[in-house]
């Protein structure tokens, strides 16, 4: 398979979420299933090589050059029935081809290498970063390694992340490493160590390995027995070398694809941010038209987030709706020596007022006295007691996670009592600046990590909320944060926030427009997420159909209520750039499938999504119908 063929067949997978990583896994799986390179009968039979390995192993044991474990030798090889190997391949265990966790014999004063877990890469053929040590320092209490060994991390999450290596470049060729690795040292001329490395990184080994790990959560380990005895598909030596070369070639291609995707995403983000910045700073630009056009530019959820931030910036700078008579708001003085004043006065319309937040709002701290509630006093119903964990990212309170106090306990609190319509503002830690509007309850109490902001009648609470979560409002946090390791604000510092304040009527128009645009962002974000999920599921199902790799994160697909009756066949072959996952599936299944089977392989949860994609590929001529199709209800004759 050439790189061009690879991209033609699997380009749709690369563009899916985590697509390049899935491609890497697929390459490794195809490699150990014999589907990545052509077989050549001139290479001989793997069984002959297995016999040679057995003879060399017996000789090494007799000469005491090889440590044999009766416990491991007694393990039976469990051959997967669902996998059919090429005719000249065989099945073998690692312990049949070499030594498991061998020992080194070195002079105590010899300079050698030490491999902590951090020295082992999780990328394909990633370099080792060993430390130089004396052998006497590390020969006891660590796992011995030498150039030519293959190592594999055995502890979670390093095993799941694929930390492994073909060892090379050790000082004087020897060393030791963390006890959390398995080591394989091959007998000479029976196996290519690069192929062993490919096998250990393949889903055939890794996915089953995860289910065989033992121990408690966070300390799970891959047993030596599994490492030594997992059935390994075993080709002749010449083909092993071809497979390793092909894997390296395709992995390099995957690296280039990933780098290109990162570069393109970064370029799109910069372009989007630059255009949005111009919209936010240029009063001559029509913001609404630009925002509508930019919604077409947003190609992922991250860019929609930038779009939201820009909408908020425009809103609190008076660039989202036209200004009218500003005489409804009286002038509230800001200190003449406040350096922020000049910059903000230039960023807001002349008819607006610039004031300190504390001049138009009352700020109320939570009760910090002896009556402060503790967890033992929480009840299942009553008066809500709100902390930072209850504030959701959308400005609402999480009712399902709410804590409650008795009426008696609530009445005993001296402060921190919140009313419907108040704003709640986080003062500490990772939630610093998160804001919510108290709409779900008529009353409640707050934890000391929050402050209540109760605005007067000159300020619309929704406008104040949008200001506090806008880049302008978030900028105030950086000015007043105490700068310690645990970020903190105080109610007094929040009072000093500068608030750009339009007339009340304009506040209402701004809030209505922001609500409208945020709803459009919600719709756009939902469409992008849905498209991403469909694309990801297509990639997963394509890989599953090709390699047998099944996602462990998805629920079993539900059967459709209707189905097409006519079978589907491949038409003209799609190009590399075409998004034709269903046609690619047909190619891998001899060019023809029952529609229901194709749907199941596609991984799409909704039959409507499948029909939409199928119609698209039929219109392109990639899929054809050998007869006029009809739709029937499943279960009917």
C-alpha cells in the first residue's frame, strides 16, 4: 500500500476528531493482521522460524545463557478465532522468541544509562532520554535493559498511552530503568525487534491488554503473564522487515498530516481572531453583517467560542445596536487618577456613563461567622446553599447538585442571603469570575467563596451579567487578583470594577441582540458538534470494519425501524479529497453490501444521517443501485 493509496482509502478518517491517532492505530492493526504488505511465498513459512527459535532457546537454556521461567512456559497460547492469518504466517508467544525481563552482568564501575518513565516516549519511534549512572547505583531494585531490547510501560496510564521503545544508544549498551516496564530480549535471527515493537503498540495487543490489567484504580498494571503469552501474529522474517518499513513510512505520513492539521487550525484561528478584532475595534464596520459572515467561517467549536467573546465585546462597547438619546442616565464620576478611565472612555459611545460597579450595586458577602454551614447540616430539601460548584458555564445554577439548609439554619445566618434576580460572582480559585443569575429559587444562601451583586434600577441584570463575562469584565479580574498561587478577589475589589453603562432602554436592546446572536451561536455549535460526532462515528466504524477494532466508549447501535431493500454497489472510485466513507466501506467489502449492513458498519446512530450521507455519495456516482430501491418497515415480509 503506497501513501497515496493510504490517503485515498482512509482520508475521511484523518479528518475526523482524533482521526490521525485512529489512523495510527489502524496502521498498527493492519500491520499485525497481514493487511499492510503483500505476502511472498518465497519468504518461507513462519513455522520453520518458530522451530528454529525453539531450538535456539533450548541451547541457550542448556548453556545457562538464558533464564527460563517454568511458570511462564506453562502458559497456553490463546489464539483468537476471529482472526484469519495469511497462509505462511503463524501464532507465537513472545516468550517463545526470547527472554522476558532479562538480567545484565556488568562491572560495577561501568558507566551505563538509567531510564525513568519520563525518558520513554509515547510517540512512534520516539527518542529515549536516558540518564548516565554507574552500574553499581542501579543494578539492584530496577529493571535491566540493553541495546536491542523492546520495553513497554506496564502501569496505567503509561501503558494505555503507548509508552514503549526499541532500546538503543545506551551508554556502553547497558542500563536499567523504572520497575514499571516489561522488557523483551530476542533470540538472535528469529524476529525483527521492530516488528515486536509494532505488535506491542497494536490494538490487537493493547486493547485486550487493558482488560487484563490488575490492581486498583490509578495503580493498574499489565501482568507479566499477558505480556509474555499474548498470541502474536508471526510472519516470516523478510516480511517482518517489510512490515516495519511500511509502518515507519505511514507513521511519518501521519505525523505530517497531524502537523498540517495543527498548522491549518492555528491559521484559521488567527484569521478568525484578526477579523473579529477588526470588527470590535472599527466603528465603521457593520458588526451584524460581519458576524453573520463570520459564522460561516467558524469551522469548529473553538472558533464559535471566539465568536461569542467578540459578540460580548461589541455589546459592552456600544457597537451591537444603534445609540439613541442617552439622557436617561446621570453622570457618575470616576476618579480622575484612575488610569483605566481614559482607555475605556475611548472605547464606549459618548452618550454612555462610566462608573464604578459599587456605585450602582450592593455587594454582599457570605456569612463567615460561627453559624457558617458545614456538610453535616445539608438536607435534601429546604433553602438552597450555593457554592462555586453550582454555577454552570451558561450562567445558570445546577439545581441537580444543589445543597439545602433547614429554615432554622438559614434564618441564623447574618449575611449572604440571595434573592431571585441577584447576580452571584465567584471570588476564588479556578472558578474566579464565573457568574450566574439567581433565577431558579426565590431565596438562598451563598458560600464564602461567592459574593452577591444586587444592582439598582439603573442597571439591567442581564446586561451586567454580559459585562462581567465579557473580555472587558474579565480584564478587571487581572487588575484586582491578589496574584497569589490561589487566585482571590474581594467584594471591595469588585466594587472598583469600571462599568460602561448605556441608558436603560439601550441596555434592553443590547441584551435582546446578544440573546439573539448567542442563540445563533448555540445553533452553529450544535451543528458543528453533530457533524463532528457523525464524522467521528464514521471513522470508528470504518476502522472497525477494516481491522476489528471496536470503540469501547460507544453504546451498541440501535437497529433502524426502516431499511432499504435493494443492495448497494460501488460506482466510480472517489478521489483522495472526497468525503466518501460509505463508498470506502463498500470497497473493503468486495464492492457490494446490503444497505442495513452498510448502515451498521457506518456507525451512525440515526438512520436519517446515514440516508443523508448515502444520498450525497449516490449523487456523486460513488455508490450505485443495481435495482430500484424501496423502503420497508423492519419486521415486515
